[in-house]
């Protein structure tokens, strides 16, 4: 029955993917070809970038749409207070992706190295087992704390009794999905590490679609409210983990086909050297992800304390819409890291720089299209998140979405420029840039808006600063060419950088 269910899930995901890729790939390709006609990009590089980027964009749209629908469903039943409560729980749920992302970074590095060097399957399997073990070891304690201390943790962010109640109810349930979310990230990166981007797109995209259906059932059918949203998230993440596990253990899925690797579950998990490698590789990635997660805590405290629960709810809505607009960066970041890294590996620094420069332009163009579409339909989109068009959070959210549309364009520069830095091993600079943008600019601006007559303009500027500061710093680093010198320590027989 499990295999039948997984085959059905994959079939559903394939159907969704069959509808989504054409328009997604089409938009990405058309924007790139327009740049090529203007002499701002090379057509061959545009097509290579598009082929690598669009599957990741589709995955991002599915996952971020799921997050947005979660909030919209809660909002239609519980109003802006329910939206705020779920939003207050968001940073805690984000810990799953920060911790899981670190283990996943170790997984993709070790797996890709072993797969690329044609190492025996035992070494590759060990990398997968150790990465999964690290993910579980770091997330199980987090799950226990979130599940048992849900309401006290929400009270650290807000003193609104209703919002705390909804947030605690949601967090208490969704906590059990933290290990599954981390393992999903590891499973996804394992397949990408063996040159299979389609399987994680279908599994995770299918799980996101299932999540929406489960939430509708639990929230509207069973009347479980915020807890129903949490339960749907847990079950869909568990289904995704189960799918990855069965595929990796069997090496194939009946009715679907074979996969590049299979994992023997009976081998050791905690081999010291492999675990150390996973931790060493994953810790900087964890730190960068943690910037986003940790920054949400002071931001929500400021919103709740100085602006009120309606503004906090509006901010949650705007961030969910922002998440969908930001999905092109998922694809362009992966494409940039891959194509720039491949060129550096071949000691072709000129080609690496050309890819990096053109992908920044390509990303900005796609982000511009996304921002214009969302800005035109901002009022209608925000309306899906409210229980009534007269909800006071609606006009506030619309204004924040307009600010997000301006800010997201600079995200194209920030993410596109970070790709070459990541590919070269110059990963500390993007981390520092994001930290400065969030903690030294965005959060202080929000605070100033809360305590002075600047008011909502503080939040608008906070949105813009969050992307503009990293964009300026990352692009400066990219233009400096220092990243090419940094990459020399990771590639043998490299010629000195020409800058």
C-alpha cells in the first residue's frame, strides 16, 4: 500500500510539474533571450542557465505557495489574530530548515564528490547515512522543546493572548514535523548530488500539493483551525521523507523507474570522520540560514510591541507573498553556483565571470517581471488571506506588498552575485552581507519606525534595506574579482586570477 501511495503521489506531482514547467521555463527563457537580443547576455549561456534554474523555481513555487495557502486558510477562519499567531511561530519552524540545511549542505558536498569520482557505493551510502544521522541528532531536541514549551516560546514574541493561543496551538503540533523537514532537505540534496534534480522536484512539489489538500481537510472539514495547519504540514513532510527513504533504500520505485544510487540501511551511521566532514561543511550554511530565522524574532517583537497585531498580521501576509516572488532566486542561485563552479574547475576564469555577470542580469529581469505582476494584483492577492475585505490588516498588507515588490528586485542582484562567491568557496562574504543587511539596517529601521513619527515608512525601508545592503556588498565583492583568488585554494593547477 505504501508503494502504491508513493507511486500515486509521484504521478500527481508529475501532473502538476507537467503543467508548471512550460510557463515557468518560458518566462525565464524569454527574459534571458530578450537580454541576449540587447547584447547583455550570450544566448548559449542563457539556455544553460534556464535549464538548470527552472526545476528549482518550480519546487520553490510549490513550497512557498503552500506556505502562503496555510496562512490564507487560517486567516479566513481565525482572522488577522490567527495569522499573526501562526506568523509568530514561523521563526521556530524555520529552525528546521536552518539545521536541516546545514546537514543537507554536507550531504550534497560529500555525495557529489563520491559520485563524481566513481567511488564505490559504500562510501556514498556512508555519506547519506551520516548526514541523516546528524540531521536527526540536531533536530530531535529542538522538536522536544518546541512541542513541550510552545506557548511560553510564543510569549517571548508577543503578549497578545489570542495570538499566543493560536501560535502555541500551531507550534505544539508542527514541532513534530521538524525532523521530517530536515530529512527532506538531506534527501533532496542527495539526489541533486547525483545529478538528479527531477526526483526532489517531484517528491517535494507533490508533498506541497498534498499539504494544501490536508490543510483544507483539517482546517475546514474538521474545524481544527491553527492545529489543522500544523497537522497538515507534519503529515506532508513525513510523506516526503518516506518517499525519499523508500527510493534510496530500494534504488527504484515500482512504476517509475530506477535511480542512480541505493543505500544499505544496515551500515554504520556515526563514523567520526564523515560526521566531522558533514558538520564542518554544514556549519557556515547553517549560520547563513540562521540569520534569516533569528532576525524574525526581534522583528516580530517590534511589530507586536510598537505597531500592533494587525500590522504584525499584515507583515506575515506580505512575507508569504514575498516568499513566492523570491523563488526565482532559488533557481538562479543554483545555476550560478553550478556554472561558475564548473568554469572555475576548468580554470576558465573569464567564462566564470561572464556566467556570474549575466546571471545577475537574468535574475533581475525575472524578478522585475514577478514584481510587476504582484504589484498590479496586490489587492486581490492580499484579499485571499483575510476573513473579510474590511479586515484592518488588508490595506496595511497591500502597502507592505508594494514595498516588497521594490525590494525583491534587489534580491536578484544579491542572490545572483552570491552564486559565484559560493561556487568559489568565498562563502563568508555573503553571510556577513546578509547579517549587516538584517541586523544593522533592516531591524533598526523597523524599530525607529515604531518609536518615532517615521511609522510605517520604517517598515517599508526595512524591506528595502534587507535586500539592498546585501546586493551592494555581494556585487562589490563579485566585481572585485577576489573570489577568483579565493577559489584557487580549492582547484589544483589554477592560473592566477587576472584582476
